[in-house]
């Protein structure tokens, strides 16, 4: 069954952490909506390889419009977590127990949303202490699936496992 996936990202996302899962999600029949502050804007990856057009403004979407949330890494999650609208949006998915996929620095948005207490998670090495301080049970593994909801991974090297487990939750 086709699912609607909200993708929150802005400039300096990690290129492959968006493109690889996005391609797999689309091939599996799911639809993605890229959400940022400005609809129609083009956001650029930090490696300079990818440019992605924003489908919707955060002001025009509601969590209930989507089945899952995808947060690519890079510097994008750190930028987004400074904006309460994105924090509130991400928190709603966690509170409603909808699938959330966060890779590398993606969990930073969930840390700020204060939604990781008691949950199993992983992320990029530099945010391991942040995850622990947020109450997460940190695991240094390629992919961590918490319950039937949260999928986290560390780096682009973990993309095959991250994508596999994210697709498993969608199906």
C-alpha cells in the first residue's frame, strides 16, 4: 500500500542520505513531499551534487496529511531544529507513533523535540552524547529499529540497512 512520506530538509543536507532512500521509497510506490520554509525553493546538498525542489512550505502542511517522516542528515537537521515549526511537526509523528526515519544528524531534530527518552537510537558519532543526554539508549550499530516506529542510522555507509528497515516499516 502506497504511503505518503514527509521529508523535512533544507540546504546542506547530506546528498546520498536523501537521494538513496528517496529513490527506494519511490520505487516501492510511496510518495515524498519535500518540506522546507519556502515552497518552490531549491535546496542544495552539502556535497554540491544534489539539488532538490521544495514541494511544500511547513506552513501549508499538517502531520496528519502524512503516514511517515523522513529526516536526512547533514547540516540540515541542525538548521531545522532552530525553527519551532519543524520541531513541532517532528514531535507530532513521534507522539502519534507514526514511522520516523532519521539518519546521521537527522536525530538532532528529534532531540530538540524531546521525543527520544527511553527509545533505542543511533546517529552520527558527534551526536552520540546528545542522544544519551536526551535519554535515548544509544547503540553504535548500522541501523537501530525502535518498536514499530523509529529507524535510525549513523552515516551514508549505513544507507542499505537504513533503507531496508525503513521500507520494512512502511510495508
